[in-house]
């Protein structure tokens, strides 16, 4: 089974001092036993903020045996619609679009998301299975 990983899980795995390091590391390893674990473009952008170079970011993905995947037009359209619904529902944060990219991609692939922050994905993509602590 394919699984998508959220940025917060990757950050936990890369930072041994994080409160959720052990859970995130174990959950990521368990997901890889079931099939490929995908890193979307939004997750790549978010987690790479702490990297010194593209090569360093790609090396982390290789070391963790994660697969990078891009977006189709349908995924981008679905993410935009979810974001519009969020704003219509009085959502105040302006930096949440990556959450909707992740949710739309998982919905399109009918795949679960490994995350510690299920709120927006669960609300706007209720059919997406979430793997949470």
C-alpha cells in the first residue's frame, strides 16, 4: 500500500530530540513495510527549509528510502477547492495550502497519510485514512 508522509513526521525523524521522534520513526518504518512512502512537492519544500542544498535534501530522501511524487492538475484543483472551503468556513491561517495539497494527493491516490496534525486533512478530505499517534 502506498502511504504519504507529512512534513511534521519527517522533521520528527530528523530531530532525535523531538517529542514524537520515536513514534514518527517507528510509524515511517512500518509504513515502508507495506509499500512505498511518498513525499509530495509541498512536503519536500517544507522539510527542505532546514537543508543546506538540494543535494542534501535529496540525500535525506534516499537515506530514508522515500519516493518523491509531483502533482497532477486534478490534485492541484482539489487542493484549491479545499482551501476555498477552508476560507469560506472562516479559516484564518493563510499558510495552510500545503495541507490541502497533501490531502488532495492522498485522496486522489486513495492512500493514507502519516501525520501528527490530522485536523485539516480529516476535515476537508474525510475519506483519507490518517495514521496518527
